[in-house]
C-alpha cells in the first residue's frame, strides 16, 4: 500500500492566507495544501480535530500544520490553541510549524549569515529592534551560542523584559538591555560590538552611518528591514556579504536565499514525525544541519 | 486522451470548511478538492453552474459535490438548492453527497455494527436521541430492515412527528414514538429491547447503568456520543464489540473505522456516475456492499 | 532538476471564487490552483508579493495570476493594482490574465464564430449592448479587423464615449455610435449590416424578429445572452451556425465550445512567459492561432 499523500494545513491569521507561504509549501513538495484565512484560537479547534481524527496514528506524520500571517503574536496564540487539542497520550498529534511574518526563518537566516564571518561562541553583538518578534528571536539565538548580546530598543523597560525572559529560558545567557532612544545612546550601545543585526519596523532608520563610523570593532552588519530606507544606513536590500569599507553587509534580500532554504527544510522536517513543534529553536536546529 | 482529473467540490455551511472532510477526500483519491465555507442556498447557485457548464456531459461524472458542515438542516437546504440547478434533461448534472456532521456515514456505521450481533430483520430496538439528525437516520435504517423500532425523545410530540414521517416514507415500517422524559419512562422504553443506539446531544447521559440493568433482553448497546460523559453509562468512547457483562458495547470511536470506510466508499461511488444523490439510503446501500 | 510545478493564483472579486474558472484551470493542466475570493485592489498587494518574491526570476513563468469574478470593472481595477506591484526592472514579474465574467474569452469567441461566415476585413457590423464589457470588446476586435462597426446602445452618449475610446486606441478604426433607444432606431441601425452581435444584459430582448426582417443584407446573428428570453428573437441558446431562413445564427452555448478552447489556450500561454498581460487583444491573438 503506498504512503498516504502529504497534507499541509496552512492556518493564517490574516483574512487571505499568504501566497508566499503557499508557494514555498508547493516547492517544498507538500502534495496537498489546505489554506485557511482568518484563523483564531477559537475557530482553530475543529480544524485541529479534523487533522488528528482522520488518519490513524501511524499515518499522522503525513498531515502537518503551518501557522502564518503578518501578526506573530496572533500566530503564537493559534499555536497555543492547537497544542491544547492534541492528544499525545493516544498518539493523536500532528506536527506544527510557526513562521508568522517569516519571523523564525528570517531570524535563523540572519544568525547563519553572521556565522560565516564571526565566531558565534564569543562574538559581541548588538540587536537593534530587539523587542520585536524577529529581534527577540535573533537575540535568543545569539545568546544560546554564548557571546555577549546587547538588546537595543527605544523603550528600555521593554528591552529589559525581553532580556529577562531570555535569561530565564537560556541558561547562562549573557544578555544586556540597552536604550537606543537618544542620539548619545547609539555610540554607547555600539561600543565594542563586532556584529549588529537590525530587526526594526519597516522603513525606520536605526543606525545612521555617522554613528556606525564610531564603532571601531564592527565587522558585520545585517539589516533585516525589507522596505527602504534601510535600517542600517548604506546597506542595500540585496547586499550579500558585500564589503562596506572593511565591514561585511547583508540586506533583507541578501539573506533571503538562506531564509528560503530554512523555510523549505523545516516544511520537509514537519512530515518526518507527528509530534514536532517547530518554533525558533527547532527551526534554527534545522538551519544548522543545512549544507 | 487521458480521463479528466476528478474534482470534488466541498461545500460547507460553516465559515471554515471542514479539514476532516477534506482529509478524507484526499485519502479517497479525489485529485482536486475545491473547498468553500459559508455556503448557503443562495450563493450555491453559481457554484453549481460552474460545475455543470464546464465539462461536457460525458465527463461530468469526474466532477462531484460534497455537502458538509456542522448543521445538518443547513446542509439539507443546500442540497435542495443544488438540485434545483441541475438540468437532467440535458444531462447537465453532477453527483451530490450529503454528510453534514457525518450524520449519514455515522448512522450507517452504527447500524452495520449492530448487524454483526443481531438479526436486523427482526431485532427489537430503541433509538435514543431519535429526533436528532443521526437518530432519525438510524431509526429509518432499522425500520427499513423490518424489526420493531422505538424512537425515544424527551419531547414525545417531536418523536411522533419523526415516526410518522418514517412510516410514510418506509412502507411497512414498525415504528413507535416513546417518551423518555421522566425517570419511569426509561425502563418502559427499554422493555423487551435487544438493541439500543444512543444518538443524543454530546455529553448528555441518556441511559444510566441502573436503568440499563432493568433490560433483560438487552444484547447490544451503541453510543454515538463523542464527548464524555457517555450517552450510555459505562460504554467507553473506544469500545468496539466490548463485552459488558454479556452485553456487547460500541462507542463513537469504536464505530469510527466503519464510518470512515463508508465515507470513503461513498466518495469513490460519487465519481462513477453523474446523477447520484447520496443521502442516507444510498450511503447505507454502499455500506452494505463493503467487504 | 525537474521543473517547478505550475501554480495558478485565481483572484476573484466575488466573495466565493468561481468554480467555473477553477474547473477550466484544472482541465488546462494547472498543477496547483490557489483560489481567493473577495479580492480588492487593496488586499491584492501582499498576494502579488507572495507570487514574485518566492521563486527566482528564471522560474517565475511557472507562477501566474488569473483575475475573474462577475464584475468586469472590479477585475480591471485588480489587474491595475497587480501591475503596480510587479518589478520588471528586476525581472520580478508573473503573467496575468483577465477574464472577469468570461468577457474576454466570450468576445473573442463571438468574433471567431463570425469569421467562419463573413470577411472580417470588410464586414459591416452592428454590436448591440455595445457599451457593456463584452460589447466594447467585440466592437474593438471588429474595428481592428477593419470593417465598419456600429456600436449601439440605448444611451447614445455612452456609446459615443466607447466609440471615441476605440478610435483613439485602434488606429484607423471605422466606428460609429448609434442610438437604439426608440422603435425607429432599430431598423436604421440595422440598415446595410451583414453581421449583428448582441451582448446586452441577460434576458433583455434587443432585436425583435420583425425589426430583424427589415435588414436585407443580414447574414449572421450572434446572441451572447445566456438567459432566456433571447437578446435576438428566434436565436436559440444552443444554436451553432444554425440556419434561420438564410441567416446563420449562434447562441451563447453555441459559441461556448470556442470560448472554452480560447480560455484554456490562454491559461496554457500564461505559463510560457513571466511578463504577459492577457487582456482582450492578447487573448484574441491566442484565439487566432487556434486550429
């Protein structure tokens, strides 16, 4: 008897489910894709039941759920609601991947890009826009590698909260919250940093060139802002290990290839087991195994 | 020229079309599944036109419609609206299956489970929750087989109406409406019954163990309630021909395998002709032909 | 490495995306069809981004967009919004086809039907319902071929506006707006005409038989009205080159086969390049190449 077809259930918190995520699912080889928009923690319940009560436990690895949409917090709430419906005791589970707004695959790709140029175990880094969904994930991954991380935000109290959470969840994390609200904050935050990753809101300049020039140790800058003007002045959208007077630069499109490879590899991994939750740590593990 | 791909148009009266029905359609081999939510008798009209006016009459058996959703009455209204748009005189028809809330496949599966243990031509049965969509269908199938059926409901007038309808539609049906409103009703309704099938609302206890113990002829109990507590006290969700002190018991999951086989076989049958209406009688016929 | 699967993104301006367009897409061989309803110029933006930012430029011809729905003006607005998002300078484009309400494929099919019986380079024609989406397209195609076209409408000013637009866009077009508001207008508009194509609102009689009888040169009548009563009295829905006392007649279903062939051929053409816009002129070119 041939194996059952693979089914990816795409649950999107936006009204119209993402074509981006669906094209990637096709290219990752999913045989059937069920796309739903307007998914909430409430209406997801029967959608999950339809996943776990249709195929027997031994075939449930051929059904998987992808949660997406532009709002990462909404996606996280849907994932939490999904997991309440799974029944591990009866092996009635399906694997679930979260990549709302591409946050997980983008954060993983940015850190992999940095790894080509610095030693992540010891690099001193600064994450700008560090309280947003991508920034938090980047900081977490850097902290897990072991280097010292500064997490910058215009609101110091929010940066402190995120840093505290990472310290709690990542044993031994060396992470420090810093304010980047005033013009004197920038140079201070940059002091001694070899790596800067900017993950702020689209079109917001986080690091002007004249501030950047004050950072003598700086070796790598990665700007994840996809909408001009750049978050790191002077870095182009398509920069990919581009030399800027001795500093290596990446733009959002420049890390896009790696992001896409991670996204696809995670989708393939989803169908290998029936009980995976692929969030930032798991997706980064998959990124590490890529050739 | 190769045959055209099969297309199942899934029309669901709920806002988000059922993943359950769609997974089953994949596993039954439908090559393309078009899923629509929020379908009503009004907006279904152009959806049906798109089915019948696209492929020539000789290929229309490769397009079929499945009507589902949690509300059986809403599904029935959609089926009625669909059939008004078909044009049999011009052979512009597609086959249609109704299985809102799984009512048809569940009722057929329950009766097939009973047939393993009793002679349906003569068995004396009681259907609890007999006025609901599943209960009505179970009672109708039992009456067609020829045994004497008691149809129980807390509202006697509603039970009478359902019994009258079955009497009218099934020649020679031996069916009697009974009240199960008071504590003394239970033992009376059960008297002489060999088979009890409970199809009440989720989580409502219809048959307490102490009442069941009064039924000396009882041989088979089938509880279609999928949400604890059980509709028939003591029967487990997963019971499948389980012995309970000489009485054979089935729970909702216990009849699930048979239900799934019937559901899939009906989907396969849909694509054999272009003019089928698969409602309870036709789906039961398909169940009878299963190995 | 095998070619990427073809993906047709069906963007429909109605709430429920057309089953008609989706069945035709299956039969034209699209491997994956993503169907969206309720598409507007606003919400289409991210849908387009998901198309152009997922596959590399060399594979973008395997993703294409089809715009449909019952409202042609709404479809045109969506196409305009889509094209604003494409980035030809970076080769980040996908091909787009517009066929809202079947207007383009129907107009092309009607003109191809006429070509079997008259010389389009010189035929004198009358288009009834000439200001509607199908009528405008039919008149444009006839004018491009070179014959003299009368564009009839009950509102002369609207007919004048459409004629002026066609004169501007089609060099050398011989086109004249005529009123068909009063009972004496009909015979005047018909005078000398060999071909009449009616593309009015469903169920509206545009050409009564007794008026038609006054047209001594008339050789071909094509009625695109799909809902009885006929737009051209006496022409049947299924007429296909049917003789009516020396006049050849076609009804809406009679041109349906050709329409379907054009629709499918256009869908196939969509996947040959990544920068096509298939509107009336391009779809008619495809129709001309059909065997």
